[in-house]
């Protein structure tokens, strides 16, 4: 969910949450165990929870149980602890690009070391195997990629190419980011999910071209890079990320139904992210009425499409 680097909660951030909770408490909120639980359950999410601090890794399960993974950030380690491997022991891993925050979880993913589990890795980058292997060499990591590569199979794909996985179709398009990055759509039974991280939106992205329409138009759910406020985006031109309001304009232009803000700025705490979420909801309502639903990506979120 975080961009650039893993961002664990600090002691000061935990303290801020505790103070905010105590400021809301009333005597009746601690009258019984049930009252205490209700008090906690009723707290705003930014006090009682967190968006999380891991870098991008998103799992999509198809209706037949096949599992797709988008990027291999540090969240992949958590996924390995709390998500069951697919019944067919076969993962389909799609890489947006190979910056470190999108690959660093692979060496810590339990299933990477299970020789009975097969990984098909897809990317338009022809050197993807080399990129993943480079982080697993001494002195940077104690286990060499050569010890696990036998059950990894690499597939170079082209933008616009349709991959059929079960009953789903997966397609990608190149977006603006230093070194390039690719957004993906998954369509199954008429439902479309879009994974669009690490993109710096520009005027060309709003042009109704066939390649972009195929990915974005009428998406049911889209996770999209919304790392910055406008003020930050203006200071960080060519850094490869977007302001949340630009992402909303983009989602509205392509008639997306639900948008999750994704790839959060690592310096933002949960309180600031909640403030941005509230601003985003207001802005989405201003530009699109009720046609676009806005939420913020949080670790552990499960969504049925």
C-alpha cells in the first residue's frame, strides 16, 4: 500500500492514536467488556487501525480459485503468512515494474521456497529474471535465486496482448514513470479490476485511445497511484506519481465505478491519510456526483467484485 519504502508505525504515531482515543472516551464506554469493544469498534479507522506500512502486493482470486499476484513488494511476506496458497499450487505474478519497493518481498514469501508451487511471472520487461535475481545475491541476501528458480517461469508480454487465465483476460498498458511502469486489467464474467500503480498522469492518459480504453474504461474497481497532494505533485514533477485529485479526474473520465487510493506517501501518517480521503470523497462528489465511489487502500482489505 505504501510507496517507495516500507513504513512501520512509529512510537509517536501510536501515542497520537492513544491520545485521540482517550479524548473520545466517556464513563459508559468502559462500563463493561462489551462497551469497551463497542467503543473501539466505533472509533474512526485512522485511530483504531492503519493503512499499513508495507509496499505493494495485491492478490486477486478468480472464481475458479486461480490466484493472481500484482507486484512483489514487502506486503508479499504478509500475504504468505495469512493467505492460503492456491489449490492448484500455481501463482500468476504480474509485475508493474522492478523498482525495489515492488520486488523486495519475493525473497521473504514462504511459497518461493516450496518446490511444489509453480510461479508464472509476467512482464513486458525482457530482463525480469535478472532483475529479481540481482537482489538475491551475496552480500545482499543469503539465499541465491538459483536455488529457487526451477519453479519460476518467465513470460515476456506485450502491451495490449490478452492473456487468458482460467475464464479471465489480463491485459496491460505502458504508463508514465521513470523507467516505465505497466498497469493491468483483469476481466472475468464482465467484471473489470484495474491495478494502476506508479503512474504520473498526464493529458495523454485522458485521451480516448483504444489501448487505454481497453484497460480503464468502465472498470468496476481500480487501485491507482494517489501518492501526493497537488502541492506535492507540483514540486515533484517527473517523480512518477500522481496527486489524488488527478487520479479522481482520471477515474471519472474513464467511468470507473470504485477507486481505491493506493501507493501512499511514506511520510503521511494515518490521520493525514484520512484527511486526504475525506477531501477525495468531497472532490469525487464534486466532479462526478454519485457515479464514483472513493476509498483508501488498507492492508488486509478483502473485496468481492
